[in-house]
């Protein structure tokens, strides 16, 4: 499977043209994620999805470590990346639950990655679990639930 197999129905995917994440994809048109990250994803050779970003100065809290809110925002991004194959083209979806357990501090400059699996899918509700690491060390374990829905039609 290739990166071109990434579903684009629930968001506009763009290809990063240069830099550390050249060739990775990101959701274009999501102002919050673009400002928070940007966060990137790619399909691995085994068919799974890997999400990543580099922890920079703007991601740090007052104590000089990665802000917990940034980790949770990234986990939400990874939730949808992991569930990509369950999200059909043209479908819309939202996070209905996201829970996380912080496992360690993350320092400036760390490579942050997330991997996971769909534990149940196939219908309108998708269950996901994953792990965020910082330079390979566990930083956050998370579970989430995504709910697919039909786009709201404008009133006639």
C-alpha cells in the first residue's frame, strides 16, 4: 500500500514538499492543527499509519517541556490517521471520546511519533488505541472513539 491510498473524504490531504517531513501528508485547511503542529502522517510498508512531528519551542509549556494539550491534540490527529482505512471517502467524522495517560516528559527537539490500531470498526463508530513516543520513549497512551456522520444538507 502506498501513501496515495490515504482517504481524503474527511479532510483535504496535502503532501509536504520539503524539509524533515518531505513526502509525508498533512490535513490542509485545518487552522487549529496547522497552528498546533503541523502534524504529519504516512502509510508504513505494513499498511499501518505513522504520525509524527518535531517538538519545537512553540510546543513547550512554562516548565520547558512539551505541553500536555499539544500531546492530546496530536493524539487526536493520530486517532484519525490510525482510523484512515475505516473512514470512507466523502464521509465526515468527529471525535466523541479521547482519553490519555501521560507516561513521561518530552523535551524540546524530540521526534514525536504515534502508532496504534483500530480495535473495532466497520460501522459508524470506530474505536482506536495508540501510543505516542518521544525519541522512542513512551510519552502518552491514548484511546479514542470516532463517530461517522452524514454531512448536513443546507436548508432549501
